[in-house]
C-alpha cells in the first residue's frame, strides 16, 4: 500500500476554512479510491503559491527526505505552485526522495503526453495568477488615482459613499480629533484607549479598542487627508479630520515616548503573575495598585493569603523592584555559558528519547516480519494449510499497520541540532530588558516559579536541577517593603485574575 501526505492551501484571508475542507475531502476520496494511506496533512492558510515561502510547504519538502511517504496529493496542481520554476525545482527534490506529486481532480497520464499536459496546466496556472494580479493592481491603481476606496479595513471616522469615496462620519470623527488632542496634551495611549471604550467607541469590526488600535489611529496619515495606495499618494485626496500641525506634534511625541516603552503598561502588566508565590503560605502573590496618603501611586505584589484570607503576614513587595531583580537574575543565567550548555544537553537528551509508543510499534513490526518469514519458509517446505494462509494474511496486515504507525510517529517529531538549540537560547542575550515585550519573553521562557520571603527570594528556572537563592540583605538598596500603605478609601485595585 502506498503512503501519502496531503498538501492543501488557500491564498488570502478573504477565503475561508471551507476551502481547505473541500480540498481535503476530495484528496481523501482520491486516496481511498486508489488504496493509498494518508499519514498527515500539510496546510498553508493565506499563502500564495506564487512564492515558495510557505511554512508547511517547506516542512513537507523537508520531511520527504525521511522517505516515509511516496506521494504528495494536491487538490489541483496550482495548489502546489503557480510558478513553473518552483514547481520544477521542488518536484525534482521530491523525485530524488522517491516522492511523486499527484492531482486529485486532474487526470494526467503516466506517458509522454502526461508530461505535456502537466506543463500546460502549470503554465496556465502561472499565467492566470500573473494576469489576475496585473488586472487587480491596475484596477485598484485607477481607483486610487481617483481617490476611491479600494476595500480593506475602513479607517475609523470615515464612511464610504455611493461613489466609493471616503467621507467624514459625523458620529465617530469627533472622537478621532479628540484622541489627537488628548495625546498632544499629555495623555497616554492607555488613557485614550480607556476613554474611547468608556465612550462606547468600537472599531470597524465592532470590537473594543486595544492599545495597538490607538497607536495605529494616531499614526494614520489619512486623517490629514492623504490618500495612498502602493506608489500612489494623493495629498488632500479625502476630507481631513485632523489639522496637519496637530498631527505632526503627535508624531513627534510618539517618537519621543518610545524611549519609555513600558510606561503605558504600568497598570496592566504584572509580569510575575502565576509565577510568583508567597514563601510562607505558598499562595499566589497578585498585582495591586493604590494611592498613598501623599497621593503617590504605588504598584506592588501582595500575597492572596494576606489580601483575602487574612492567614498570612507576608509583606508586600514593590512591583518594579521585584521584576527588575528577577530580570537581572534571569539575564545572568542566560549569559552563563555553562548554563546554556546544560540546557542544550538536556534538550538533546529529551529529543533523543524515543516516543512512548514507537518501541512497541517497532517490536510488533519485528515480530510480524519474523512470523511472515517463518510461514514463507514453511510454505517452501511444502507445509500449507488454510490456517497457514489465514495467519500469513493477519501478519501482513499487522506489518502494514505498524509500518504506517511508525512512519506517522517519525513524521510528527522534528529534530533540532545542538547548534540550533544553542543559537535559539543565545538570541535572548540580545534582548532589551527595558522593553516590556522582551521582559515577558524572558519570564515566559525561562522562569518556572518564584518564592518570595521577607529576607530572600528563590527562583527556579525551566531546566533540570535549576534554582537560585538571593539573600535580600546582600542587595544594596533593597526596598521590598511598600513605603506608605495605600489608603483604603483611595485604593485603586488592579488585580490580575488568578483562578
């Protein structure tokens, strides 16, 4: 029985999952009709076949070198490639690995005429793709020159009239102008996001405004009347919502505020949540914020046993101080070559461990193969009974099933070299620990748990036999305690959900 994989693809986000389901359905029907066993599916969503830069496509080509399958089934040849060079190149690679590409819906014979037909189909697919792209771009460029809306996400603050032109939306445009004014007056993007959501403003998908949405809104040049598409830029091509001088001031402030990237997230991101535990009672420590008697805002971590159950006397810890301490310890670990070598060694050990079911499948295959050979030897000696034939068929079925299961197990397990693992870990050495997203990456990747006491902190990392104890008395300027507890009346709690 031949073994196969299925490759399916659609080109753009405008197409839906049903496209993939239809391709898989016809490919599976083709496999069943031709007595082919399908080991796995490789699926690329929203990737054009004009390029070979498709993740699952490349995984399939790479896996073909393992010689675990004989055929790649596609719905049509244009799913494989719409570029004759790529098609020929990758089919040659597959052919060297003993793998053939077949179409589930296009009947192509094995002879010389089949080669011609396949070339015609591939050439037509390439022509159709290039011609369609040219027509679409030409039509959209003509629209752009006339300042007509070309589709896509419509900018908030505008509506599209009957002539496909953007016009100011009297309901939402005032919020856009006000957002620019607020940022110019010193409010943060977080403040503006919260104000827009409280005002009931939603994006064009009907969803609440996100921090990134506000950033995009404050940089969108359409709000000063600039219409653009590809290389076409038309100043004053659409009605402006924001004055140009206000827009430029906002751009300057956005650029300036990049130097303090974590400022806007102080209320939202308690990076150690779900990793930080009280060293005394073992419960989570959660994030809170509050205003002291001096009207100064504080951010800190507090034991749940203190806050809710009143069963623990653990002192609160300053958020920034504690997170910086953990960052330093994590970065020191990442910079230690011995630690990196230990992690690499552990990863290689885990990778080299056989899958749990693979040894069983291999043993079953060995026993079935031995049994078949024994029966064939008996037949050669003239021993043949109805039960002998039945047992031979059973063993052949078992052998076939085990070969398929072994191939499937091996296909599902990608392998990395020690150099690749080391390179991946060492990339973290270049992270900027002042950037919020980089701090998150370090904590999520390397931190397993943190146990905080009043006199020490114990950090366990995500590799075997790891752990670091930091005596707080040894740290110059340690400020674990909260200066000035927030007043109960003015406390503004910002607690992360723990359960």
